[in-house]
C-alpha cells in the first residue's frame, strides 16, 4: 500500500484544514500560511504538496503522485 500524505508533519494540520484557512484568508501564500498556522516551519516537506493543492484542489497524496518540489 502506498504511503498517504494528507498533512503537515511538523504541525499535524491536515491539508484540508490548511486549505480551509487559506480560503478564509483569500490567500495561497505559503509564506503567510506558515506564519499564521505555524506549519511547514521545520522540514518543509509539505510545501510541494501545498503548492499542488492550491493548483488542483487535491488534499490527499500518495508516494506515486507526481508533485514538483
């Protein structure tokens, strides 16, 4: 079974929660969301997934998904 990525590992926030917050703020700024939510602050592994989420609306990814860093 492929690994599932659906949250920021550092903060534990699910991508759906981050997306809801971004929509409420009318932003797709990763920098602003990092400040507001204190996510993606350490390893930044979620950043490529967040960028893809803002492009496609997808909030759950697997290791086989092609996500550009």
